[in-house]
C-alpha cells in the first residue's frame, strides 16, 4: 500500500473520533463544557476489557487498574520519535499535578509491536526517567494486541517497505484518558500541549474525588 494512502487511513480514525465525540455524544439540550481537550457527555464506544502481559511477565486485565484514571498510549519501544515524544508529554502533564492527583493516575503504554516488545524489552523501556513515573508497559500475543487495538479504535501496521529487523510501525498516535471504571473520558492527539492535558486531568479529578 502506498505510504500516503496508509497515513490517510491512520489519520482518518483520529479525525472521525474527535468529530464523533464532539458532535454526536451530547444529548439534545445538554451543554458541552470545555476547558481543555475534548469534554463530552454521553457514552463513547472506546475501550473495554483486555487481557495482556505487563513488563514483569504477569498476566493482567483492566481490573488491575480499577479505581485509577488510566492514561493510555499505543506505541512501541523501537519508535524513533512520536512515541517517546508522546510519553514525555504525559510525563510533563503529570509533573504539573500534585502528589495526591498523581497517585490517582496510572500511565500505560500498550505496544503495537508484540513481535519485538517482549516483557523484558518493555521493562527496560518504561523505566526511562524521561517517561511518567510508574509507567506500565503492556504486551501480549498478536491476537491480544489486535483485540485491544480494536477496542480503542487504534490503527497500526508494519511499514511494508521495511523488511529488516529494524522495521518501523505506522500507527495512530492518541493519548486516551479512561476513568476508574475503564470508561472513556477524553483523548489528546499527537503534539498536544502538556498544560492542556494537566488541566483536563485536574478538572476530572476535582469533579470525581473518588
């Protein structure tokens, strides 16, 4: 598939997600308040149960993070730029929160490259001081990753012209915010200002003291 067409396919779900959330998930007569990010009322069909393997090699489900706000990013450890940049945005946003607020948030990286991203590789990667404290790395079988990617409307594909072991993965780049029950709260696209993420998280945590 030609690279321009592939990137169009990857970008399209992000655009459609944002349009869908902002235009159609608000019930008639309700007001969508917005301070940062995309705030909506209604129920978004994003997210759901999963069973994956964390960086310690343990099998985990979404229940392992119940009660915490999940900041979820889909990427891979061999990603040269957008993935580390997005994780650094997550870290910068969390740094703007107080200790109590940070304790209520679980940052998560879910790989789209399970072939290379073993638990050991994920463990080395998520321990980087440039990334959020307590970042969890989740991997699994090809089928497990495909299932969770479908649930979150994530598009990913190995770059076709790259046949070496140093191949790249084309993928959508979105930071998802999920509540303590695993329900969709918000999303941020690549390059978002960390201050906007921090403000949205502060708003949500204040409105939902837990």
